[in-house]
């Protein structure tokens, strides 16, 4: 069982992180991608990957909600140079968050896209309410040969074919199992099975009650819920290739 997107470094998990990881391993989670979001959490992501090299795939990125510091890109390059098996992300575009500056977001995202392309690294993209610009960028730039991941894909069904032809993988979040998210589940029905991945986005994106096997306080999502999420997701979407997809996208060439 593999989790394509999580934030185990999140400060809300301080003090309970090792127990969470123990449960994940006991419950058969074999791989978990941990996405840093700014230079402030990259070191913890690197430390976790060093402590649990079998389980954790580290990813370093500047999230669109985070302000770029003058040194962020140099620091990012250095983490990618020094941490084994490092991926790029979470990065992207977000017009949903308050007070966004889309021009800054675009510059920051394009820098990370170019870096992932140059090194052919797995790239995890966040996109909310900015699909027009995202598509414009992806259709005009060189892209990583291995493809790229649109995490928690919430774009429209109409865009799936274009994005898939550019090399997109799409990850399905346990959050999409809430009854009111039927339109997102319908979108995943038309995504080619060889491009589907599955994620918790833990500790965020609490799935519906039926998928909560492991509880954390404060309504946080336990990453070991990936088992139940996968079982429930397989009732509506084609999850038959998720294991091979994960290996092909995240592990090939490392
Ligand atoms: Zn995330």
C-alpha cells in the first residue's frame, strides 16, 4: 500500500509522529511520499526520510500558499542534490486562497517545473481554481519525461484527456469519498487506470467516517487510513494499476 501524497512533517503531528509511523508500518503501508511546503519544513522531511528510508519518499517544494524567500531556490537545489531519492513538490497555483499573487505563484511554480524537467524528477502539483493558467504553462513548457502528478485532482472531466496526453498522473484523495463529492468520483471514472494514484494528504483531508480506521485528535487524518480509503475507492474507480503506477512514477530511475 502506497500513499502518493502526505505531510507527515506537519507540526500538528509533533509528539505523535513516531507512533503514527509505527501504525502505518504495522498496517502494511510500504511507501509514503512526504511533501515539504517551504524551507521551514524541508529539514524535517529530510530527517524523516533518513530515519525511515524504506517507508518515506521525500519531496521538497515551495507551496503556492508560502512566500518565496530570497534564498528558496538555492536551498531547494541543495536539498535535491543532497537527499537521496528526493522529488519536487508540493508546488503549483492556487486562486482559492485569500490574497494570492498569481504572478509570484507562476514564477515560483515554473522554476520548480523546470528543475524537475531538467532532472526528470517526480513532480507533485497542487492546483485550485487556476486550471486555465496551469494548462497554458504545461502546454508551453518542457515537462519531465516521467510525467507529473496532479495531486487531489479537482479539475474538470473535460481537461482529463489533454492533461493525460501531457503525461499527467492524477491522485485520488480519501476526501473525495465524501458523498457530496460525486462529481469528482465521476471524473476519476474517465481517467485512464494507468494514470491513477491514491493519497491521504494526511493530516488534512479527513475522509468520511466509513474510511476512518485510525483516529487522531483535532479531526486530523491518520495516514494509515490509506488502506480503508483504497478499499472504498475501488468500489467506484479503477484502482487495479495503482501499485504499478506508483512504482513507475516515483521509483523508476532511483
Ligand atoms: Zn498537500
